[in-house]
């Protein structure tokens, strides 16, 4: 039992919760050693510490994946924003240039349509 716990149960910090490798659990160690699952859980708790609910690791992994996807999507949106900003500024600059040219032309010609 202890060899299997050593091989498949990992504690991140002394006294803190540990986690089993994928597909390993108190139940599997009990099956492998022909011990009662309560005995395995008792000694695992006493010697190694409590077992972390594997769902917590699954959820942490899901959060990490979503955060990575968010960073990727945000980078894409920032690139799109810069591109759109540049295109719009170019269009605005062209319109301002045309307005200035028309205003200069009218000023030279003395035209006043008011």
C-alpha cells in the first residue's frame, strides 16, 4: 500500500492536501492491495495528508485554459483595434485634407456662398 501511495499520491506541501495520479484513488489502491478502502484512506490521511478532490484540479485546469484563450482573443482584438484605428485615422486625414484644400480654393477665389 505505501509503495503505491508513494508512487501515485503527491503532496505539494507538507500537511497540505495531495492528489492522486490520473485513474488512481484510495479505492484503486484498496483493490490492488486487497485492503479495505477505509484502511487505505486512514493511512493515507495519517501519513501523507488528505486527498484533494480531483474535481478541483479539473476546474483549475479549465480556468487556466480559459485564461489562456482570453489572452489570445484579447491580443487578436487589440490587433484588430489598432488596424481599425489606423484605417479610420487615414480616412479622417484624407477628409481633413480635402476640406482644407476646398477651403483654400474658396479663399483664393473669394467665393462666399453665405
